[in-house]
C-alpha cells in the first residue's frame, strides 16, 4: 500500500483532537494575558465589509468580554450582525523548530469566531469593571456620563497557530 505524501494543506487542517486538547488551557491562558498578546476585534459593517480594531478583552472560561460605547460603530455593527471575530497576536516571535525563520517576525496567533451578546444592563457593565480592576488593577476609565455596553462573545470556532510546529490547533467545543 502506497503512503500518501503529506502536503502543506494537510498541515493546515489542524492536529488531531486528542493532541489539541493538550494545548487548550495554554492557549486560553495566552489570550487571557494582555502582556503576551494584543487583541483585535472584527465586526461587519451593514454592507458586509469587515472592520478590525484593537480592543481590551477579558476572557473567562472562553467567553470574551469587551466594552463598547453606545456611539461606537462596533456597537451598531454587532446589533446588525452578531457574528464577530477576535484575533490575538503575540508580542514575541514563535519558535517553529526546523521551520523557524529567526529574521522574520512570526508571532503566535489565535483567531476566534463567535456570537456576541450586547449587554446594556449597567449592573453587568459594572461587574465587568470590577473583574477588570481585580485582574489588571484598573476599573472604569470612561467618564461617568458615557453610556457603555458589554459585549460577551461565545466562541464557535478557535484556530491557534504557533504551539505545535506549523500545525494549526482548532477547537469547536467549549
């Protein structure tokens, strides 16, 4: 029986689920630590074009919490389309063993697609700020007269790269 040669696409499909499970907590810790990565939020305009911007996040049991102001475009975007994305980009170049390119910036990255709930209840907003103050030492930074909403995103798909050589790690169950 002839063995099929592994292609680059085979590497892109992701590692076996039992191997991926070994990395799940490490990847969760990575996206939960803003000293290790920067978060970007993706939403869609009414005409379907995507837009991405840097945001601050708190990740709790894979649920992503982000603040938004009532006047921000992303607030209107998520009201029109609750499917959103997050991209966390590491601050450091990853080591990919024999595939390492030391002269190029190649950070660890995590992409998440999920469904967002826009929470307007100010007691929930206050809970977010208490959680942020506990975690980062900084509570509410916005003026008290601004109307703020909490975006809580439940993941549907996560793809992480940089933990298992050139192989992607994919999660669909949380």
